[in-house]
C-alpha cells in the first residue's frame, strides 16, 4: 500500500464520519459523548468549527471546538517559524593533487576556511593521476599538510579513505 499524499488528515464539521463525538472544550474539560448532530449544533451556536483530533474507538471520535481558519493560520505560522530556525548544512568540496604547489594549497585552504566558518561540511579530495596511485603515502602526506592549515577551526569527521582514484577526507567546523 503506497502513501497517499493527498489523503485528508483533518476532518471538520460534517466531514466527521463517527456517530458519537466526545468534545474537548478550550479549558480542557470533556463533554459527551454526544451524537454527531448535537455536537455540530453546539459548535455552530458558538460560531466555531468542530475539528476531529482522534478516535477513541471505532464509533466515537474525539473533537475540539475551535475556529478552524485561525487554527490553520497558526499551524502555517509555526511551520514557517520552524523552517526559519532550521540550520541547513551544505557539503562543499576542495580538490587537491599530489604535486600541488604551496601557494595553491594556501588558496584552497583559505576557501575551505570560508566554507567551515559558514558552518558547512567540507570534503577534501585528493586526485591521483596516472601512476601516482602507486604512491598513496604522498597523497596522505599532502592531506595532512593541508589539514594543518585549517586544523584550528576544523576537526576530522572521516579519516582519509581511498575511493577509486580519490583519497577523500571529511572535515567539519569545531564547536565553540
């Protein structure tokens, strides 16, 4: 059975299918169980809506009397607030080679430093060209040299590991 994203999750007023409804008032007190039409009449008298919040058993629904428009607005506002407070970490990549020059390494270290200060995770990839793959110790040495340039603000999340022709290492910003 596949999940249906369009499936209705909130039943309001006449959409409630149960015959008996247990009403939870705004102060938390319970009323009922009432039959569906008495519950709807009670909500209409107050100028509010009846929202099903759960099921007690197969025949009795649990519902709240509230202003449904205001309820939906509050939900959307909370979702926006939660989304705004969410921290999104991006993955950035810096590519090196075994024979990289000192100036080039400094430039790439400066860029990695920018990424780390922005709170991003950085993948440092060292590419082996041709027969360089036979001398992996030089690659590890280059990665260590690179890491010493950023170690004051970074910590190693995953140690260097050979992945086909790349030696990959992951670093994340230090906390505090």
